[in-house]
C-alpha cells in the first residue's frame, strides 16, 4: 500500500507503487525517494509513518515523522516547530548510540516539515506486558541494568528526554536490546547557572510529558535530569504491576504515588524504587549512576550468573559470537553485582590509574629518547583470551594495565571503565565494543580494529593508534593528546569535544562523514 501524507486527504490509502494519490492527486513518493506504507501513530505534535527508501539498494525501511499538531493556533504551531527542530538536532547529536534511533534526514516539502529516522523493529515494553504479563523483581532489575547506561549517555549530552515510559522503549527484534525512542519532548539546552543550583533546575518554555509518568517539577515547566529518573521509576512500577499510573492511587497531601501494596519485592529494591519516585527533587536520585550503585543484586548472584548463558528473552533469542561477552539483560545485570561492596575497590583502581599516569616513567627507545606513544616495558601479566577477559570483567575486575592482549578477538564486548594503561593491544579486534570511559593511556593499539566502538570519554593519551580502524567510532570527549594517529582511519568517526590537535588529525584518514571536535562534519 502507498499512503498519502496530505493532512487533508479524504482517503490516504492507495494501491502499492501508485505515483499519485487517487483521492487528492498528491505525489506519493516524498522527496522522490520515500514511499509511505502506513501510519504508525499520532502524538500531540506529529504523526509517524512506516516508509521505505526507494533510492537505496534493498529499499530499507525507515520511519517518517510529519509535523502535524492536533491544534492549529499560531502559538501551538510555533511550539510544535520548536519541538520538531529540537528533536532533529538531538537525534543528530546523540543518534550515534546503538540504542538510540539514528537521524537519517530532516527537510521541508510542500510547506510540511519531515524527520526521517531509523526504523526499529520490535515490541514496546507496554506491548510486552500486555502480551506476557508483569515482570518479576529480577526482570525489572535486568531492565534497569540495560536502560540506566542509556540514560547516562543521554544525560551526558545535556539532554533531558522528558517522556520516559513503556511505550517509548522498544525491545529490538534483531538483538533483543532496548532502544529508547521518541525524542520529540526533549529538553536539550540546560541552563548552566540553573544546572549548578542545588536542585539542578532548568527552565523550559513548555510543560511536556505524559501525565502520571512526568514528575511535578516537569509539569511545572522545571525539568531536571532527575525528572527522567522519576519517569523511569514509574515505568518500573508499571512493569511490576501491569498497571498504568492513572490506575494507581495518590496521596492527596503529598502527591506521592501509592504503589507499595501493589508489588511483592524485597525491602532493599523497594527502597531504591521509593527514592526514584520521591516527589521532592532534592531527595530523589540525581543520576543514573547513583541508581546503579544503589542496586543490590547480591541475593540474585547465583541465578543471574547461571542465567548468563541460558537466559531466554521475552522475545526472539539472539545469536552471538562465542568470543563476545553475553549481551543479555541478565549478563549486564550481573556486571552490576556487588556494586556497594566494590565501590571502594573501584575508587582505588581509578586512583591508582591516575597515579600511574603521573608517576610512571616514560618508555625510551633504543636511542635513549623518550617515546610519546605506547609502552615498551616488558608486560608482566599472563595473556588473556576473550572468554577469560569477559568473565573477569563480569566479576568486577577493571584493572588490566600492562596486559598482553595482542590479537585478541572480542567484538561487541562490554569493557566500560576498564583500565588498559600501557597494555599491548596490537591488532586486537574490539569492533562495536563498549569502551566508554576506558583508560588506554600509553597502550599500543597499532592496527587495532575499533570500528563502531564506543570510546566516548576514553583516555588515550600517548596511545599508539597507528593504522587503527576507527571508522564510525564514537570518540566524543575522548582524550587523545599526544596519541599517534598516523594512518588511523577516522572516516565517519565522531570526535565532538575530543581533545587532540589539528596536527594529529592531519596524520589520520578522514572524510566528509567525520565529525570534527567542534561538532562540524567535513574533511580535516
């Protein structure tokens, strides 16, 4: 079927491959490439449609969002345009994350505004609950272990989503991972002075959000990062009960959601949810990291560890590379086990890594000159394989400094925050891996495969990246000063906010898809 996007068309449904609408005569091939198949949904400011791009081989599916506010008053139209443009800007900035839809196009045609984004096939969590019933406590903890890192990523880009709810979380059919959708309500211009205040208040022009999921300060036009965490707490209650917040009671004196009698969960997890759902912003969790640290998964250690290889998803199981780290929600939940017990250990690791950067002697070459790249000192740790590395990381080990991991094949592994200071990582395959905030200072990454890897905020000072494949890698806010980038392939990489010099970039391969440190695309 071909669907007409003319808002006033009396009969938008047409036969497949029709050139013009039989009812109103409008062209059915938008921008000479997008053919709309059918409507997906209608919100307050826009309507979404499943489409296919006939200009590309295979005619891949995509989602077209058309600006279509339910009211036509001038101030409503202006608000709709502002939010529509804000969504496009936000997706363009943060759509590099594998669990956020990518922005494909944004344009105006026939005096209508359109946004084209990646199509995510799968079921929303709302559909999952209606089909399969409420989640258990372990299931909700698994959910939190996956969604909280996404929230951390979104908030690190100064974006408040403002519409977290089960209908905006899709379990992707391809790999069973959660994808956060619908950035039409985002607040992405957090006021600097307000954000530094005690309650991190950021003013916005519109009260946006879904009643019941949005906290009081958001409905009062003062959203903060913690507003998303409140909505996430309400989402947890929905997953546990199968009930929408409108079907639950409230304390009329405080406005607090009364949910405790509806669930059967441990006292500790109940305390975590209670703090997520605090009406007062001051008493609520302030960051996704705080919730991850507060989650006590100790009682579920055995069941989670056993389920890492046997857990079945609520939807289609995903096939994985045997050398890659399990990416099921249970596996990621197990990574957070003993968070409270290892907090001091993590602090010591970070302190030790920072101290090593300052105190470690610089390696020297045969001529006695100080080397500015990778370490040449003998590595005194046994060589690890991919399975052992993944298991050690899962059990809480983060320090892999001075290890020999050369030639290791571990695509899509999660090593966020790990320390590889002065390690030998030559020709390692970490394609698509999560290396967020990892320490690669003075490490040898010569000819490493880091394609599509998440290296946001990674420490790569004095690392040897000569000949490394970094195509499509996320290097936002990465520290690359004094790193050797000679021959490194940075085509399509995102270097927004990264610390490095133009001289360094001049030695690497770039193209028009490379995002410069200033956030602009183009050959450097």
